[in-house]
C-alpha cells in the first residue's frame, strides 16, 4: 500500500485522508483537518503526534497504531468502528465515539473538556494493564456518556478542580490502581454509576 511519512514540524492536511497503507509520524504534529478514515497502519514514533483537528476521522476495525507517539483529538469527532489498540491517546476537545472498543496500552491523557460516548454500556474504552493514565481537566466538565470506562492500569487524577460527568448509562469500572482521590469530582446523571 501507499506510505506517507511526516518527519518533523507541524503540518496541516485540509484534505480528506484515507489511509489503507502506512502513515508514519516520526516527529512533530501531523494535523488531520479534512476528515477521513484510518484503516491501515499508523506508526507514531516518540515525539510524533497524529492530531484530529475539527474534523471527522473514522478508525476502521483492523487499523493498527504502533510506537510511543500519540493519537490526539482537539476538536471534531474521532470514531472507533471496531476494536483497536492505541498506545497513547490524548483528549483535548471534541468527541470520541463509535461502537468499537479502543484499548489504550500506554496511556490516556484527558486534559480538556470533551465528550467520550457510545451507544450503551457494551461500548467500552479500556485502559489496559500497565497503562499510566491521567485526568487533568481544570475547569469545564468533560462527559462520559453511554460508555463504560474500564481502568486496568494506573489512573491518576492530576487536578483538583475538574469534574467528569457520567450520564446516560455511563460507568467507570476500576480493576487497577485508582489515584483519583475523593469521588466527589465525579458527577453521575441518569443511569450512570461507578
């Protein structure tokens, strides 16, 4: 298949990207601003970030993410359509959704207000064994809706003022280490639980 290599610096792609081959980010930030589909291999080296910026990006079942770099969303929608392992996911805005299960193997960094949603408790996001995850939203409340967040790694709450709101049958299941402090920073709505 075709291969695209991004070596360094910041680049913004305003066109639709459909990756059925290999997309490599060796360093810097490759911003996807025109929408598209990630179906092939995404190789994200340490210091490299593949960023969803105010666009709709679909991640197909069978897509692969490798390397110590990060997949980051700061606006738009990142939709997982099947089970996918992602080494590092950063959520800085927008919506993470879809019926697929993303398994975060390295770490989740949820640092700004955003919505993580599914269509019911069967839709999961898994923070895998060995992952080190952080929640550091300072003020605005992010939302977990119609999705189960399962922590099997280490979850660290890095901020004392942010609140996560669980709604519409959302839940958090902790099977690992939870350094979240008091549970009063988690607000539950209709059908939600911890």
